[in-house]
C-alpha cells in the first residue's frame, strides 16, 4: 500500500513540476532578448517566492544583443530570480528552481550558494557543465521537456 502512496506523491509532484515549468515558459515571454528567451521561478513550500527572465540590468536599455551577439552584461533568468529573492524577506534555502533552459556554469554556482536543492528544466542547453556541477553538489536535477 505504501507503494501506491509513493506513486501518487510522484504523480502529484510531476504534475506540479509541469505546471511550474509552463509558468516559467510564460514568464520567459517578458524577456526582450531575441536569440533566446528564458524564464525562471523559485518555489518553496508550494509558493512562488521569486521569478526572473533573461535581460539587462535595471536602468539599462532593454536591448540584449547586437549583430546576433549577446551583450556580456545580460543577466540570465536564474540570476535574476536569485538576486530578486535575495532582496526580499524570503529564503531560497531548500527551494526548487524551475527554468526553461538548463543552467550554465555561472548560474549553477549561484544556485548552489542560494541553497536551492532541486532544479527542474525543460530545454537542454548545448553546454552541460552547469548540470554536472549541480549534480556534483548533490542537487537534484530533473529534465522535463514540455510537449
């Protein structure tokens, strides 16, 4: 009987993961970046505590690229969500990060330092070193493509 309960819990978590990933995908539409729009949500205790999308820092023009080259100061969605929660009264300790593209190495370092324990993403980015770092740090990584 415990197996049925675990299956139900797993199914419930999978449904929640898909919902939050869809929400992250919708949030990515706020990005002004032309090459790739990425959205992220940080969820703790079934509540969204932060959100982010890739874009320029506050006060900069909303232009991310020039001649198909992304400006080096453009922030990734994960970095925006993590810095946003850092400025709030919330804590990301033990939270889940939902993001539409797998994290890069720099964002993975921020994820580890923010205490995030689980990362769920939909699109696999061509460079996977960030995922390797997360797994090495003991963070649960879930690839869940959106259909």
